């Protein structure tokens, strides 16, 4: 077996030198390079200095663009590095990309994945135009925390009251498990009516969510009806029905 104290520094040295040599490369190459670096970071678990080096380089206006910033923010989200994510947020503001939806969504996703829901909500409240993807990112972040179920339900209600955007099948799949967990069956049935009205109930993702909700609440007849109504059943469908 290789000694990790010998191998890791060798990999680290090569990786860092590789990053250092990227200064003269084009923006397009930067975008693909960040994708490769995400894999490297996951393997060697030595992320901070690599991403710090990237942050220093993307502060150079001749190299950085919104795609690079968004890609590195995705890396921060993947490894739950909130500190570096916040440092990148500062870089976004300095470089004038804070109004770019592509970057803003990446920032929201980073804060949501890092469980910094206060910053996530603060940034969300500053966005003038929010599409369905933006709402789903925020809702998903709050749905992942049992301590923020009430806030997630409030946000979803606000989304429903708005004229635009409307909840999508992904939105329903995010919200229903939280309502089921909170025992809010009446609210869940209301969302079910919305899904039927807008033709979302026929989607497997949505059907599975309602199937699980009814099965967990003991409404086996309703669960069975939904199960039989799912035309494209998957493993989740069968498991939810069996568990119910």
C-alpha cells in the first residue's frame, strides 16, 4: 500500500503547479479545467489551497467570467465549503457579476448546500427576478433542514400566491416530503389538487412523492390509487407502496 504522506504531497504539488500554469489559458479552457479540478478535489480531499489559488486568479478581469465563477461555486457547493464560497461571493460583487442570474443561482445553491440558509434567504430576497429554478434551489435548501420546515412551507405558499413563476414537478417533489414529515396532510392534499389541475400528477417524480405521503399517513387506498395511476413506475414507486 502506498504511503499517503508521500503520495498526497506529490499529487498536491502537481495539482497546484497545474493550476499555476493556467494563467495564460483562454476563458473557455478555464471552464473545462474547473470541471476537472472538481474531480481532483473529491479524490485527494485537499481543496482549500487549490480553490484559494483559483480565487486569486479569477480576480484578474482578463481571465474571469461568469461561467468560471459559477463553476467554482458549484465546486464549493459539492464539497460544502462555505468559507471559500463566501470569498467567491465577494469576488462576484467586485467583478460586477452579482446581477448575473447564472452566478446568482450558483451562489444560492452554494449557500443552500452548505446549510447557510440565512445567507441563502438574504440573497434570495435581493433577487428582482426569480424563475422556477431559483425558487427550487431555495426550497430544496430549506427542505433539507428539519428546523426550517415552517419557513419552507411559508416560501412555498408565497410562490403559489405569485403570478409567476408557478410550481413545477420538481417543486412538488421537494415540498411534499416536507409536508408528509410535518404531518400536514391537509396541505399535502391541497398541493395534490394543484398538481392534478396543472397536469403534474402524471409525472413519476410527483406521483412517487404523493404515493409516499399517503402511504406514510396510513391512507393506503389513496396510495394504491396513485400507484396504479403512475404509468412509468420505478423502484421508488414500488418501494413506497411496499413500505406503506
